C-alpha cells in the first residue's frame, strides 16, 4: 500500500500550506515576498546579473495600475500587488506551458488566489472590472519586460502584448532578490495600512 503523495509545502515561517486545500490561516506575507523575490520571470531568460523576479514584476504591475487609474483605492492596488502571489509556491509557468497543462493548473491557482485574497482582507472573488484593469497592467508590464529584458523586438512585443507607448519612459533593471523582497514588503505594508479604518 503506497502513501498518499505529499501535497503541502513547508514555508520558512513554519507554516504548512496545503496546495490542494489552502487555508488563509497558513499564508504569511513574508513567505510570499520571499518566494516571489526568488521566482524568475521568463524562466530566467532575461538580461542582467540578477533574474527579473515575480516580486519586481508585481511592483511594476501595481505601479501601472496606479497610473491607469489614479483613483484606485488601496484594496485595488493591493490586489494588483498580489495578482501573481500564488507563484510563491507554484512558480511562474510561462503562458505556453500553462496552456499545455490545462484546467487543473488553473483550478489550483484559483484556489490559492482565493485563500491569499481572503488572508489579506480582500474579497474572495475579484470584481470583473478590476480583473480587466490588472490584466491590462500585466500585459503592459509583459511588453516592457519582453522588449527591455527578454530579447523580444519592439515589433514582436507589440504583436504579442499590444501597444504601450504611454509607459515607454519606464526603464527596467533586474534587482537582486533581497532588494525585490524588501521593496515588495514595504509596498505591501503601505497598502495594508491604508486599508485599515
């Protein structure tokens, strides 16, 4: 008789997160920041001495959301910062691989995202308008990363991610993991404080 495969991850905080049935009580922002700062975007295929991390990408997306919607409340900005938070345990699968894996991956990612949102005082499901706003910012970030760091031509970037002239003044340089973690946590703390009455 074989044992059930292990479906939980031990975190540095000591938490044990069940990936199949994640509880908001087992999620800590320090674990998310630590993991995202060490997960490379573009499978690490970016220029520079450090990988361009999901933590840095998350900060970029949150900044773009603020530019697209200056009136966005702290809850929406926090949702943008946490939009890829499940990747702290499941990694950043590139879009073509996500498509190949299929719906099981998306269901796992959705369960984790719901637990994360609840843990940090957001609604379990994101309003559709906010999802669209974050997706727009995410595509803008992807265009900037692709054309500045991942070897895509401007033409290829526009074809895959759309036109993003408004953000051409953003210059990206990958940060070391510790810097990405520190700045991610700092921004989280600012937004979380703004949520409190």
